[in-house]
């Protein structure tokens, strides 16, 4: 039977997303499993690690939706040096002796929460006049990327540390020059680096966020650690290591590791269809007279996903059809 669903990989540092897809294809091939279409649900830079959803079979039809989903990252900003790539791979282009007070870091996070504008890194896969920005940058050409609007839903210290009112009040006092709000006997703690957790919308560049946070604190910085801990509905608790993946190629069962196709549609309600309407959906035909609220649904027949559909005024139109066997037949 063809493989359909999601394999959530804990991508290690140093491995590209395309290479990760290749490793999955090889594991499937060496295990003697049916030839399967494989794709990923959102690129991770080689220097980044963490949750990389791998779509198998019919789930590849949902990979585009995964690209549009929110992500959560844990990352470390090292203050004092800015590189041309905004991470540890590049050359240092700016330095600063300033190290921000921890209280100031706590206060500035609020200013980067909500809708923000950011300029993507010049070392990115965005295209400029038909060419990848990183290709132009590597040639030494000047790269200018347009500012984009993104949303940072939340931005906090990793582990919840230093995220309280006392630090925020102290930071306010520092920012306004009012030191009377601080305990004069308590030493001010300065940060060489901080580790943060950001819940962001699609299109958000963490390297740019780190750069801008450092600039707002009167210094420079770059990302030294980046881990994606959630992509869409998928979390790191569901992710498997490359070692676990390699066990598949040696004969270990894959069934317990593959999540169903509909796992990528978390939050989208199911719509159960009768045989006639299910057949119409499979053929891409419009179905009318359905007594359901407008919106997006995962249409099913006997609990098997048939199509991603849009309902409006009781009329159902297919957004994306799935060619899955009806196991109940």
C-alpha cells in the first residue's frame, strides 16, 4: 500500500532540508517500501535544527499549506558582533563593545511583538531579478531586499526566565535614566547573549529579528543557535532523529512513525459525506444543499479524507482532492 501521511524529522544542524528529504527517500527505498512522493513543509537553514515536517504521498498536496503556517523557534543572540549572514556562517562586518542590561532586553521584547516590519537577510533564498539573494551576495553584489510585514505572536525568554514585571520596571528606569527605581546595591547584569522563544507568522526571518533586537539595544548581534520547536500543528515531541530514520531502512516498522494526512489539517473540522457526495468530491464536482456553516473542511467518507473543501452558502467546492484508498470498502 502506498505511503501517505507525515513523518516529522528532527533535522540536525548541518543538514539541508533538501538533503533531509533525500535521506527519507533513501530510507523508504532501502526498506523495500513502495515508491513514494516525498516533500517537506518548510525549509530550515542548514545551520538550524529541529522540526521539519516531511510529507509522504498524498500529504505532499498539503505542503504548501504548511509553508503558510505559524512556526515557533528557540534561538540565541550573541551580542557584540554582526556577520554578513547574521549567523555563525558569515564574516564579521560590525562590532560593538556595548552589552545591554538584561532588564533592557526584557523591556525591548515587547516592541518586537505583534505586527512588525523587517528586512530579510541578504543571504536568503528570496529572489532578486530572478536570482536567489544568497547567490548574488556570494558574488559580492549589493543586495537590496524590500521590507516585509510579518507578525510576532509572542517573544519571551527561553524557560520563562527574566520575564517579569520587576525586570520590566527596572528596564523602564534604565531607559529613562531614572535609576531610583533600581536597588542601588544590586549590580546591573549585562548580557553577552540571550536565548529567546519566538512564535511567528510565515515569512519571518529569525536572523533579521535577532539583528533588529540588537540594534534596538544599541549594539549588534547575530544568531548562534536556532531550533524550530513547532511547525504548524507539529511539535518536537513528534519528531524522530536521523538514527531512528535509519532504523527504517534496516527493517524497523514505519507505521508507528507516520502521522495521518489529516494531522496536517489540525483545527480544520471534518465533514462526513455520503457515498454519492464523496464520489462527486473525488471527481471535483460541486455539491450543493449541505447544511453546514461556511468555511474550510476536511471532507471524509467512512473516516477516510476525500478532499479539502470550501463551503459557502451550502455549496461545497473542492480545494484539494486526495487519492486515498477507502479502507472500509
